[in-house]
C-alpha cells in the first residue's frame, strides 16, 4: 500500500467554473485522471488537501465527488477555503453514504490510520501579506489541528493542511507550536498557485519538513508520501 497527496483539484462538473482559463490549468481534469490511474492502486490512500469542488452546496458538488470516487484508492478529504459545499461533518458524511461514495472520507477533527502513521489535518489559516491578523480563526484552526493529533494516539503523525502554515515571511505560530508539541515532522499543504508558489516554504524548517502539493504546482500528479 502507498500513500499519496494532492491539493486543489478545483473540480466543477456541476457548476460553471472552468479553471482552464488560467495558465497551467489546460486539460487539468484529464491530467488528474490519467496521472492518478497510472500511479494509484485500489489498496492505496490519497489525501486531497482542500479546494476540491467549486460546487456551492453538496448537490452541485455531487458530480465532482462521483469523479473522485471513481478513481482508485481510499480518499481522505479536507476542507479548503473554496469548499463552499461543506456544511457540517455529519451532513457531508451522510451525503457520501447516501450516494455510495464509500471511498471518500472526511478529515475534520479526527485522524486516519495508515500503517504505523496517523494522517491528521485541518484547513489551516495564514495571514496574507498586508492583511490584519485574524487571531480567532488562527486559534480555531490550531485547535482543530490539535484535536486531530490527539486522536492519533501513539502513532507517528503526518500533517495535511490546505493553507500553508508559513508563507512569504508570515507564519501561523499557534499552528507551528501544535506541530512541535505533537512531534510532527512532515507537513503537506496546498492553496498556492502560479507566482504565489515562489513564496512557498519547501524543505526543513526548525525540524519540520514542509511540502507544497497544490494541483497545478505538482502538474496534477499525486505526490507519494510513503
């Protein structure tokens, strides 16, 4: 069994939000499907790190989830800033069950086992350069990350977020404190596109290895974690 991650699929089968108007996004759905099927097997696990569907509600996101469900492997989904379809964890999980999307699992205040590891995560938050700090949101997301890590028990954690915890000279100290508290050594995140990827932190910083995995940055090719 292998573990992969990819962020920012930005699917829009059920709504009119084409991403191929942006540079680097031409034929992106076909690339996702081709790369995924070439690499991922049914027994593998893929974490999808937010910004999954442009659907404004679950009904409009249904075809996007059906597409992801049709791809090989177990998929663990976490919320991104553009995932407006998300309401509550129970409603989303009920929707998955009602539609037979049994390969889809939600990462929200919980964790999932993978061999000797625990897959933990939350949406996260980072203040963009020049924006005032939103301490309430920062603390809430750090709290959700801690809940996820607490649920891991004694397993070695791997953290997944949508927002980068460090970006362009700004960092979410509350989130990073949680990482160190629970001995997180590997963090994967998305959200950044195009020129903004130039501000991404890649590699080790204070004992933690950070990796950017937004879809266009990794050429819509899932990255192998383990």
